[in-house]
């Protein structure tokens, strides 16, 4: 399953690379967009926990068409 996750604000490159190595990232005005494969529900919840632990606000989460 491929997901797009939008986070409020601009994440530093180090945070993107080290915090979410399995996701590709793009910075757009006032947001960071992360896209990547999520293997199962546990992986998805693990990603969400990482966002929360870093104090990041997820503004949108959506599963992309296959």
C-alpha cells in the first residue's frame, strides 16, 4: 500500500532522512509531503507514532491508488 502523509510545517532534511528513511519527501508551501510504501497496519501506526513523538502535526493521510 502506498500512502501520502502531509505534515504541517517544513521538516529539516535531517529529520526527514533519519526519522522517516522509508519515505520520499517533498517540501511545499507550509507543508512537508511524505510518500512511500506501508507494508501493513502496524507499520502505518508506527509511522504515526514517530510523527507524534517528534511533535509533528499530520494534516492529511491518504492511501494512494495502486
